[in-house]
C-alpha cells in the first residue's frame, strides 16, 4: 500500500476533533449539514438531493482514487467530542504529488476555530507525507472566511484567476493559494 493510500485510511486528531476517513456510512450523519444551501454559495456545486445521493457520492469517494487512477482522494469527516459532526475536509493528490484541499464546515460550527483545527490537521499530515510535493487551494475571491482560514494556516496567495468558473448566474474569480513546504 502506498503511503498516500495509507494516509487516506488514517484517523487524524486535532485537539478534541477526530477526523475519520470518509465512508458511505457517514452520509446519514453528514446529510443535514451538507444539505445547507449556504455552504454552496461560493462553489459550483449544489447540496445533495437526499441522503441516498450523498451515500452514492461517498461510495465513489471511498474508492480513494479517481476512476482514471491519476488522483488519490483523501476525505475525512470531522467528528466533534459529542459524537456530532462538523463537516468534511478533502484533499486530492495528483500524480506529481501536488495536493489541493477543500473543506465544508457546517454553519452551526463556523466561527469556533473548528475549520482551522480540522484543515490544519490534514495540512500537517499532507506536509509530513514525502510523496506530497505541494499543497494548494483555490478559493472564490468573495469567500472571506475561507481566505482567512488558509492564510491563518500559512498559505500564501500566488495568483488570481479571473473568470475561473461560472455558476449560480455569474462569473467567479478565484485566488490561488500555496503552502510553502520545507525540507
């Protein structure tokens, strides 16, 4: 098993948070949080239609690899100490070792540092992985909370992509961020 594949199956900890490798069985526990349309304001994706659709998506993601085999999919459900869930952290690692991160923090959990701790744990695990050569993120320029989160984790803005996407009736510009890796 490659080290990336092993990382995809690793439970991560961030103080009181437990990041569990995403499984189809998480769908029912995460559905209500992921069904919130407010979470999709800055991304070209819509909320899941129902728990069954979310389970089908999680079944695809549980393969831990893209159908073409050129990307590793690392996804974690963020579990709270009370056994509730706070969201998801996702990382896609390409064949060159470049990782891109994304995340959802449920609205009821926002503004409490949960996203920073959870994403920070994933970034730390990726940075410690020898096969990972870079860690980046693309963020809609209007998403102030996500911009603040990655900047607090040490990511540096490396570019602006005008018209990166078109969704929800308008164009989306994105900032590109990279985390400087040492060693």
